[in-house]
C-alpha cells in the first residue's frame, strides 16, 4: 500500500472514530501525520484510540453541528499546534422516506450535521490555514449529492450542498497554497449502511456497474493523495469514486448537439 508523506503535518478528521474516518486516521498515522480525531460518541473515540495505539493520535468529543463547540475545540488545538489538514467526514444518512413523509426535525438534523457541520469546521479552521499559507481540505460528500437518491432527499440535498460549498471555497482560496476538494463515494462497507433499510441497500448495490460496494482502503488512498503536498494543483474539484454510477447527461447532450451541425 502506497505511503504518503504527511510528516510534520497535523490533521483533524471529523467522524474519525469509525468507518471511513477511522481508516483515514490509520493511514495518516502510518504516513507520519499528527492526527486528531473528532466524534460525538466518546465511547467510540476511546475504542478507536486503543485500537490505533499511537502517540501521535489524540481525540476530541465534538458535535460538528454546534458552531460554538467546533470553535472552542479549534481554538484549544491552535494553542499548541497548527492545523494543516481538515477531513470533513462526519455524517448521518437518516431515514429512508419520501419527501412528503419526511420528518421535519430529522430533515433539519441531517442538514445540520452533513452541511452545516462542514461549514462550521471550514469556517473555524480556514483562517489558520490562510495565516500559514498552507492547507488541504477534503469534504466527504456522496454520489447521492450528484445524482440524488430516491427516498433520501435530506441526505442528497445536504451532500449536494457540501459539493457546492467545496467549489466556492476552493475558488476563494485558489490563490493561496490551500486545496479544497470533495470526494463522492458510492456505498461502502461501513456502519452507515446499518442506518438504512435492507431494501435501500440492495437498491444502492444494484446501481453499481462494478457489482460491489466500495472498499474502505480504496477510498482512503484517494483521501491521502488529496491531503498531501503531491496534490499541488487540483482544487474546487469533485472526485468521483462510485464504481461507475455517475453519468453525465449534459455532456452527451452537448455532443449530440454538435453532431447536428457537422
């Protein structure tokens, strides 16, 4: 497995106690980064810390949907170190239901965690990156944010918003040594699938041309590259890792239009 050079870098990974976040933390630590994992679940953070067992690892109990909580935690971190890398990975899927039947409170919660959480973390961390003229931000979105999933309108909307935020912020910081990118994975073998009905999971899998879910190691390799100095040019971009799900009808339409005039 390729090892990226993250020596002398400090990374914050939200939702870092399990799933994608846990494996990202493991790869970052193996690549030399001082790694700080955030999660709302303290028990899971303690378990993750014991499993990773690395002196360069620390953790904070953080609710990313709470701006004040995020700001206070970032302020404490910046008293002792800088933040070079931010991985906005924390997220929840919520229930699978039609828009008409969706519970309003649950809808708001999904938006608060998945979209506002990303905003809160970026808003608090970016000024330090600007000061140091260096930063790598990766926002974990979803193919649902590009294509929209039926009966998952809240999740799809939140992830679409995170993609838009990525493009805007990436352009705002493009004249600095700060890269802001998003990744849009399809379904992967993580605990987030446990929040969905079996029927919804089966429907997700049926759409993947590769015929399988994403392996976590495949995902973290992309995250590591985007978080490293090797990614010195790409910013405000969305990197698809969906096994062939996403289609681009606009491009097809354009080609057909051009052919009419040939």
